[in-house]
């Protein structure tokens, strides 16, 4: 049985293009991380099994020689649930497909990316996963709560007066903080009767929902758009 201990700020880069791997590794090192690099898909699981401490984060390329990124993502999620995963993909459209597969990756980055973006996303994902594994320390202020029976959302006790659709959207996203939902996934949750609705419909409901939240918390952006992909609920930065 291998370890479940995480080594803080350690990142495993799984990438078969040495140039990209080196660039990302250099940037991570310069930003205080300790990167490791594995090139071949088949080498990833053995590498993790042999570690005395696990990397906190895996940057996982989708297309790899040997075992592909999809399979590796599922395996890592299942065997080492505390390890955060950011998938690297070649196309934005790919992200939609991956989201549909519900692999459980924490974030997705499309190539070509800037190493600076990778570092920023790595920090955000780690902040989130550390908060999730840290002992409960619920902040007293700024609570958003749902009243499922009354279909009401309360921000610091103020009723946001959401429509049924807005409430459902918020409920779906709040159920999985940090998870990115595509517009299509959100539509599935909103319209059980398979009415034809456009993705713009989702955008317009989200816009109204955000506006209502902003009336109570002008400084906080808890529903975020993820460019080219969809939306997520993220209460903390
Ligand atoms: Ca590749």
C-alpha cells in the first residue's frame, strides 16, 4: 500500500513534450514549487506508487504515449483522492467533452498556455484543495444558504428572491463548489422536459442570479465564468 501523505508545493508534470515540461518546471521552480516530470503515460502510476510522499498536484497532459490522460485521471482520483489534478488539453472543445465524462479533475488548461497561467491556476487549485482537507473553520460572515423547501436562497439572511430556474442553477453549482459546469450540463439540470433552449438562456439566468447576489455582496464574485467553458460556484479565492 502506498502513502497518502502529500508533500507541500510538490507538482508532478506529466507531459511528453520535453520543451513544454521544462518551461513549466522552470516557472514552477521560480514560483517556489518543487516540480517532478514524467514523460510516458505508463510510468505515472508506478512513479506515484513508489513515492514516500505524494505530489500535491498533478499537471496531466491528455495525449500521452502509453496510458492516456483520461485513464490516468480516473485512476489517480480513485486511488489518491487528495491529490489535485489539472488537465492539459489541446483544444477548448476538448474541455467540454472532458467535463461530460466527469473525470473529477480540479481544473483544465488549454494549450497553448503561458507558464504564468499554469502557476496561477496551480495556486488556485491548491488553495481550494487545502481548504477542503483542512479542519472545519467555517467563516461566520458571508454565508449563503439554501432553503430547499421554500426554494429560497439566503445571503447573510437576506432572501435573494430567486426565480425557480435561478434557484436550481445556484443549487446545482453550490452542490459542487469549484467544479466547472458547462452550459449544457446546467441546461440539463434546469429543463427536465428537454425543451429547446439555447446556451444564451443559461447565460442570461446566470447574469440575473449574479446581479441578485451582488446586491447583497457587491465585493464578492462567487459565481464565476470560466472562459469558453461554463460556470462554477467558488465562495473563496
Ligand atoms: Ca501530449
